[in-house]
C-alpha cells in the first residue's frame, strides 16, 4: 500500500524545504521507492532535491491541447483527436512518464502552471487517472501543494494518510494554517490525519503563540528552529537534501516522521 504525505501552507513559510527534509528522511530510513509530486505552480522542489526538470504536467497538457486545436482547424477527426489518431490518455501517460526526473532513491513529477482559458474537465480527468496509476508503483508519495490545495484535488483522487500544514511562528501564519485545515475537509480526497508544523522559530515558543496554537485545533507535530546553515544552502543553490544528518532542521523533521510513520 502506498503511504501519501501531503504538505501545505501559505506562501513563504518553508513548506518546500520541509518536503525536501521529509523525502531525505524517507530515502535514508525507509525501504521502497519514493515519488515526489510538486503540485505548487510556484514551487521549486526540483532545486531542493537536486534534480533537473525539463517538462511539467502543465507543459504536456498545454502541448496536447494545442495539437488538438490544430487538428480541428485542419479538419481532424471529430472530438478533436491528436494527429495520427493517438489516444489522448495514452499521449498523456507516455509523456508524463517520460517527464519524470529520476534520482537514486526518489523520482519527481512537477504539475507546473495552472490551466489557461477554456474547459479542462476532460483533460483533468485523464490526468487524475495517469497520476494515480503512476503513484501506485511507489511505496511513498510526497506532495508539495499550493496553499489552497485545489491543485491537488484536480490532479489526484488519492487518499492522504498524513497532511502536514506548515506555518511560520506568527498569528497570521497560524490563521492561514487553520483555513487550510478547514478547506482540506471540503476536497474530494480523504485525509486521515492532519498536523501542524511550526517552522523557523527563534528560541522558545512565546506563551501568546502557544495559546493561539491551542485554539487552532490542529495537533502540533513539532517545531523546526531557524537555521543559518539552511539560509546559506539556499543562497548557494545547493540541494537542501545535501544538508548533513546533524542539521537541527533535518533532525527536527526526522523526529516528527518517527512519530507518525
């Protein structure tokens, strides 16, 4: 059975960094293959993982739709077939599998840009089937989401065992985390457990912040300290998965995963 871990949080709270540490932990401590899904159009999970990325699912989708439009203009078959009569689902499956960025212990697929104008319902249905089918071949799936998680809902019907909602140590961040938790209940995805992660905390948690966390109603899984080494990695462009095992950031995330896995 595939274990799916999804991460969400408002922009700038460091959820992609946390996703990278989750993948690092799984690669080093769990058997089985890992699929990373970058479902945030503005995210750069490939840089965190040190993988080159040439195509995204969004690129493939738009390229296919352009071919369908071109076929219609040129008098192609009804329903807008692809040139040569290629089945749309087969086209998507072939190119999505080809777009996988492969690492030694994990692979990455990036969803990329959102839809343009027009109706994407049929395409999204096919994409769901392809992504779900691909995910079944992995022991773990780690999904880095946009804040609202709508992208996830349109791209997969997979159940999520663990939703990790990342916040910075501010009341605004925690309010956003609460909204994400509430919104996640409205998606066509079953989420078994949700947790809160407090990221980039300097020193101890202030009493006012602890009181606010208690009101949010999401179990606090753990706290990640602010770390200058992480900042230097990000400035230098080094993959964050190359952080040493002794890093306080990695140690914090590893401790959290030991609790839930």
